[in-house]
């Protein structure tokens, strides 16, 4: 499965609907402070984690929403090919009171969270600024970077790996 399109509405720094179309390519996100990079990261993190746990969507809503706008935000991701490898679009969503990231018979989003690989710029800088006499600590990079937010009842006792 490859991400074709990401739609984020009224989530953290995203006021209104925003569409990002990586179309299955690698995505490098950069920008000025306060431009929404972390909000984008957490939208993806929350989307995938919603397949294994319950999230409090109230805590992630954009703070500038009026009372009438509250509760209507969402994160929707379109994949192509779908979980079976068919070249068709398959959408999954996370909303305040509903989600289809955890559906009986479809474990694709739950499987994807086990394989996610998000690196922040801080982790990349640690590699870039390594001293000549030091080696890259791949264990630290994986645990504190890529798998920092991984959590599983069976494996981590429902705590984030980075916390442990």
C-alpha cells in the first residue's frame, strides 16, 4: 500500500481542509517554525495509532474553531494500490466519533503501524553532526526516532517505546 492522498481538516495547526498528495513517493517535510510540520507528523501518527488504540480527538482539534465547527474535523488517507495490491483507491478515515482504521477482516492499517518509519529533523541532524571518532548509534536512532511512538499492549504494556 502506498499513500496517494492525505486530507486533514481542523486538526491542530490545520484550520479548514488541507490536501497533500505524495502519490506514493517519499515525502520530506520542511518549513518555518509554526508552519504545521509537527501537526502533520502527529496527524499521521494519530491516524495509524487509531488502529490499535482509542484517541481523544478533542485534544487535537484546531483551537480557532467556533463551537459550530467543533467535532467535524478528520484525517483521511487514500492508498493506491489497496491492501490486496489492486490498483484501486482505498480510503480510511479518523474522525472524532468514528474511524475505519480498525475494521474486522482488514488489518492493513494495524499492520502499517508496525512498519511505520518517521524520522524527525533532529534525528537526521544527529547523524549529520556525528564526530569522526564516534559511530552512528542505530539502536538509539530506531528506538528514539523511528519507533519512539510505537506502543502495543502485548509488547510494551501499552507504553510508548521511546518512554520505556
